[in-house]
C-alpha cells in the first residue's frame, strides 16, 4: 500500500527556473494538501483541494500553482523559482477535511534554489 | 503572534525520564487538536488526538484545556526511540495549523 508518494525526493533549481512537484495518493482520498516546511518551523499550507477540479489557496500561495484533474494526483508548480522557495515540500491527503480524519503525508521533496 | 505556539526546546533527557511539552493556541474557534511526531527529515505522522477529558496511549498522555487554550503532552519512561520533533496541531475551518515543533532528544 503506497499511500502518498512524491517525486522527486531532492532537487536543486537555479533562480528563475520552473518545475513541477508530483504527488499521488492511492487511498481514494478527496482532500489533498501541499505544505512547505522551513528549517525549525512548522508546516505552512500552500494550496489544498477538496476534490478533482477544485483547488483553493492556503496561507502561502504566492509563487505556486496547482491543478487537480484526477482524484489521485495533485501536482504543485513553481514558476520563476526564488531562493525564498528553498524548503521541504510535503503533500498530504485525507478522506475529508474534518478533525476526525487523519492527514497522511508523503515523504517530502527537498528543494534548493540557488 | 503565531496561532499555535510551543515550547522552543530542544529537550535533552535521559532514558526513563518524564518529559512534558506545552502548547497554546490563540483562536478560540479551533475545533480539534492533535500531536504529530516528526522524525528527522521525514514526514509528520499522527501521534494522538487530544480531547478535553484527557486521553492516554501507553506512555503518552495528552490534555486539553479549552478555557486556557492550552494543550499538553506528557511522555513517561522515555525511550531512545522517542527522540523526534513533536508538533502541536489544531484543526480550524477545514485546515490543520501547525506549531513550530519541540525537539526531544533522549540520551542513554
């Protein structure tokens, strides 16, 4: 049972480059989330989706875009990468957006922008 | 002010010690409360939910005081394997809000 998978695990980008972080879940969860975690900090919500075709901004959406064409996939797009986007990115999913339902996290993508 | 604030840590304790983590949250509309555990450079995983009546899971006890907007986690008889960062998390308006985490290091 794979759960939530993310690719790549590591990436180094030059300033101004673009890339897509991939996230896939096989639990048939409706809700999916993207977070970033800076060193010594908690996770901050970038974007989330309540189902295929529906996305919404979180706390720190600037510089990122998302799409949700299927239940399984929720890619995160970085356009014009900046050093401030150096971080660890976690994708998560849950059956519903309720406090009763656990969020399951992927292993993370470690991104460095230089 | 951060919405969820935790003891800054790190906590360095010997095996067998009892250690307590504290957390406060600022929004009284917060609906649910959790402790997540995050091992070094890995993804967070749910440790336990926190209820007003208090709840226990083996060596771990969590307490919630809604009036004081305060959450705690007590770990008894610490093991080396308890070394990790403990994240205080609240659920509000469909989203999880994370504290910055408290690092625990259990030494032999």
